[in-house]
C-alpha cells in the first residue's frame, strides 16, 4: 500500500510504547503513594502511643496537684493549669487517633 502499512505499524508501535510508559508511571506513582500512606499511618500510630502515655502521666500529675491544692501547697491557678493541660493532652491524643485511622484507611 505504498508504505502506508509500514507507517501504520510504526504509529501503532509508538502508541503501544506510550501506553506502557503511562502504565509504568502510574504504577510508580501508586507505589509511592502507598509508601507515603503507610509511613503516615505508622508515624501517627507511634504518636498516638506516646500521647496516650502522656495523658496518663499528666492525669497523675493533675491528681497530685489536686491533693496538694487541698492541703494548701498549690494555688487554684496551678490546679486550673493542670486541668487545662490534661484536656489539651486528651484532645491531642484523640486527634492523633483520628489521624491514625484516616491514614489506615488511605
């Protein structure tokens, strides 16, 4: 056909090569996304564990401050600051658990 078949064959081979490269780029992008999502999940999981330990620790401190307040060794402001810190720590812990769950589902 005057070289038309050869031109069509080269065009088709080029299109196949483009499709393979697009597939390879997509696979690489997906692997990177999976790795990033896994790393985010793992980091959030470790952060949640550390924050849970912090909540327990700060709650014990708060209890000690309350006892000291009752016997006059701590001021009311110290006690309120301690309660605020406990609430802030709990909020951070809950946020980290939410982030962990979000990362797990991603």
